C-alpha cells in the first residue's frame, strides 16, 4: 500500500496537526534508523536483555493488510501470510515483538470514536456508489479495511506464537507504559500521542521498509528543541492543540490569539504549523513565568472545561511520572454550595476520581480538588435544580462511592436537600456507616444507577427505578491498579456480575486476547462494533448489527447469570453498533434474551471451570442454544471440521434473512470447499469478472458472523476450536465473489466446485444439513428463479420481511423497517425482532 496514503489516513489519531507539522515544518525530528543496528546496540548496552518492540497493533492494520483486494470481504490467507512474513523478519534479527490491541473504548474518547465511525459511513457510501457505477473495486485512495480485521489479527498473531495482549483501557497508554517499564527498544505505531508520552523511542510503521528494516524514528527531544519546550510541557501543548480527549475546537480562539501575538510567523510554513509554533511560544514565554505559582485555570481560558482539560493532561502521565503544571494548593478544604467541608488528607493515596458525565452533552463536569491528599471530588450536576452532588473515593477500596470519604476521616454526616427535586443528599464516611447511597440521576431518562461497593461498608442500596438499570456491583476483590501506576486517574472497577472468580477468568482471557467482548459485557455492560461494508440503499439485506443481535442477547443472558430466571429484571447492555441510519448519539439498550438449553442453562462455573469430559457436551448445547439451533445438534455433529461452525452460521443466516436464496448458499459452501485445496499464490492470482455490490455485503456479513462465533465460543467455554472459524480456514473474499457470480449466472454445481468429484459429495452433505435445519424452522430455501416480484426486497413482501428471530416468530408478526430502526437508547426485546 502507498505509504503516504497510510500516513494521511492515520494522521487523525493523536494530537491535531502534529503529524503534518513534523513532516513539513520540522523534518529534522524524523531520523532514519535501522532496527537490526538498533537491536545490536541494545544487546551490547544491556547484555542478556532481548531487544523488544512494543507494537500498537491497531495503528498497523492498514500497513499489514497488503493484499490488492479488500472489497470482497478480505483475502485472509494472503493476510495471514503477510503477518507471518512480518513476524519472521523481526525474529530473524533477534527482535521480540509484543502486540497490543484496544480492548475497549474509554468514555472520554467515545465522542472521537463516534466522529470517526460517522466519517467512515460517508466513505462507505462513496465506495458502494463507485461499485455500482463501475462494477470494480475502487482505487487505494478509497481503501477500507475488511470487517473483523482487528479481531482476527489477534488470533493470527497468537497462532504465529506471538505475545498478544488486549488492553483494559485505551491501548496507547498501556503501550507507552509497557515500553517505559520494560526498557523496550521502542514503540512501533502511527499515533502522535507517542511523541507526547515520556516513554521509549517512537518508530513509524508507515515508513517501515520490511526488506531492509529501515524506518523513521520521531524524536520527542528534537521536537522540544524546535518548539522551545521541555518534555514535561508536551502534554499541555497536546491538550491546547486538541487530541482524542480534548475537542480541537475547545481552544480554537485561544490558539488564534497566540498566533496574532506571535512575532516569528514563518512565511513558508502553513497555518497549522505557525499555530503550533505560536502556542509553544506562549507556553515557553508566558506560562512558564507562572509555573508553580498560578493554576492553569488562571492562565488559560478553561471555563467549564477545566476538569476535562486536567484529565486530558493526566492521561499522558505514565506510572511514577508527575506534571510540573499541576498546581498544589496549601489548604485542605473543599467548598460545596457555600458549605465548607474539611477533608482528611491521605498523602499516600494520591487518588483522583473520574468525572460524572452529562449523557446528553457528554461534557465532563468539573471537580473540586483536595490538593494534599490528591483526591478529587467529582460534581454530578442536576441541570434542573442547578445543584451539585459530590462524589469522592474510598482510598482503601479504590472505588468511587457516592458522597463518602476514606475510612480514616470519620466525618459527620452532612445532609442537604435539592429544593426542586426534593431529593435528600447524604454525605457520610467510615466503615460503620449504614446510610443509603444516593445516586446520580440521568435527567433525560430519569434512570438511576446503583452501585454496591466495598463489602465492609454495609450500606442499604437503593433499588433502580427502571428494570434496564438494576444493581451494578463493584467487584471488591479484584484489586485496582495503584493510582501511582495509573497516572492521575483511578480506573473504577464497576461490573455487571458479582462472581469474583468468574470475572477474573474473563479478565485473564481478555488480557491474553483469547476471547472477544466477553469481559466487556461482564465488566462494563458496554460493547461496540465498528463499520461494516453495508449499502445503506440496499433495503433487501438488513444490517449485520440486527441480524446477529438475537445471538448477542442470548449471550448476555448467559454471561449475566442473575438475569436468567426473570428477563424483565435484567440490566440492558449498551451497544454502540454502527449501522446505516444510526447517528450514534446514544447506545442501543439491549436486554438479554432467555434461551432454552437441554437440561437447563449451565452456570459459567460449570462451563468455564469444570474440566470433566461430559461438560464438553453441555458447552456445545449452550453454544447451539445461543444460535437457537438446539434441534439441529445431531446433524451438525455429523459435519467434519472446519465446516461444522460454518454450517451453524449458515443455518442461522438463512433462517434469519428471507432474501438469501439457494444460489447464495451454493456460493458460500462452494468457496469454503474450494478454499481447502488452494495455495496462497493461487488465491493471489484469482480475479473475479467484476464486482457485485450485493456480494460485497454478503462477504462482510459472513465475516461478521465469524466474529460472532468467536464471542459465543468464548462465552460457552470454547466447545469448538477457534481455528474452525478463523477466516483463513473457511473464507476468501475473491473466491466467494467468483462463486457468487457463477452461481448467479446459473452455473452447475460441478462448475462451482471446479469439476472436483470429492468436493461434490461434501457439497451435497453440507447443503442437506443446512436445508434440513432451515426446514425445521419453517424456512424453505428456494432458488432465485423461483422468486416472484415479492422477493425483490423486504418492501415488496406482504406479511413478512427479510429478518426473523427463530421459531415462534417466523412468517408473521409486526416488525420495524431495518433502515429505520431509530438511533440509540431504544430498548430492544425479543418480540421487537419479528420479521417485517
């Protein structure tokens, strides 16, 4: 892939404008280096220490995906081969690679995540417009990574024997921390945040020449020399310029004021370059004069964004690091609504508490700060009463508890009343307290989130007012990271389940990149899925987000065990899934869906911890129940590996989506069978006659189904080998596209199977399994030639539509048009997913 294109596509990550500034204004910051030479120097300097590079894998996906074809669903064999070559090249010169993947999206960066997803939607619309107009893949300037690439790259690297980790927060922080703590050779990625962190050297993946192992090192010390700053000033500069936490527009007027007073404007520099120089000049010549004497809010126009700004600054501080820009007040006093509350100081704790968030504006609410104990009290504001509700931290449990302080302070209970809402607010401390814990109320939904906290605080917890938001438990036994090891922010461990041992298992699988979404569901009850190549104008195919939602709902029921008996009391899982028409203003609130498992639904302790051989049968039964295919167990068990999982997925798809036809089934099965006998080089040389937009969607739909299989298999205790549904074993985009075009033209099955008789028997066996299972669900798969005009799409069909949720809801019932589901905060239940 063209390196400049990778650079331009990745430059949106990190500090706004810094990538272009470094490339055009300060090129001397970039130094050509050779990894082999660096490794030899590292070994001589640190004998016995293996040179190690920490890889920000999410930054590298575009670089790694070298196959020419990307539109058809992914060239997975080629991609796997490219990854193998990448790893082999570094291993050959004695360099160890550690790969980090994003494990979740932090709330502070959700707005930026949404912004990028909506931008991707516009790009996808242009891609489908091009396909329909030209019947070919667009050029590399419109390149879009195949669906599921990040998920399957984890498993590919693990298959190649590489240490692969999944983050518990934003990956760039963990990458920078790991590099610093383990004396690594450097960080390989494409994110200007790595110029801001005070960590090991930062190398560009976009400039890497794999043959020679030459790349560009971006030196933060040289950057500081060019800007007249020190390394400790870089987080301040990053926040003033805008990054993934601080919106770029927040300090736009401030930056222009700096520019207007800047006397060294370079005529040959672009506007953004001069702005960066001007802001840096203001920091060095104005702000430095008052460093340690005045707070930043006295020097900068922070306004209501003060807390968010400080949080952005703190996000760059790695374990053991401090910022000279954090001003220390001499008194240990916090003022609340004209009442002075003296807080006990704990100089060892150094805790800060995340801010409450207004769910409508997503603006962080400012905190009061206890400067000596370094504890922060977050203020959750009721927009109607204009009163503030304090929140603070129990320094022993390191958990956020509404309106209490550490166990040593022994403060008296303070009560005050919100005059408009008439809500009584209670402040209390100590382990002996038995007061009710008030909660912050969402002014839009009027829902309350309860939190049970440290077990020694025997509090009576209020019951949530909405069944979607029942008790959310804080896990007291999983120890939080020490604040000193987390910068200035404490990561509160709020979980959806209370079984500590099970949560530890889920966490371990998550960190080791052995599962997908399971820990996110169990810990925060919030998951996301990025863009998929889906045509928003094609009304005949529903979005993958909806097709696979009933499976996820059953998985929620399995993972949130306390919900299995009474579905109406289950908390909703927040889904940030991208689909056409979803503006992503709020998550979809999706309730768990009870499922029927022969012999009853086993507990997670049985599925995950019991090693008895007979439990494997129960694991498989549970997996099939998630797909609502328990009745097809015998037929599926007769299918050989790796086609068992594929058949399960195909049955589910064809039961769910009426507009899938026999020709589609033939193409799916034929490509899977033919793939087994093809080499990577044969697949590289394969060229479909033209590109069909519907086939593009179907390819992406199947791959998203494979990621769903990873989720279900993880949740059920791994009844199937993960390799059985890795795409390089069962799917190839170009091969599927070729079979789809042939099947659409009416080619005989023998032609689809390339005249291979041994495949013919397997083909008919697999087809029979799928068709028989679909008939049990009253779904007869017919050929396109048998369709009437009513099969042109879901709008032309009377009495049913293009989607269903399984037995009991087929062919009838009221539903909702797929592309008009409506954005976030809609609460979804089982019977809302009847066929239209």
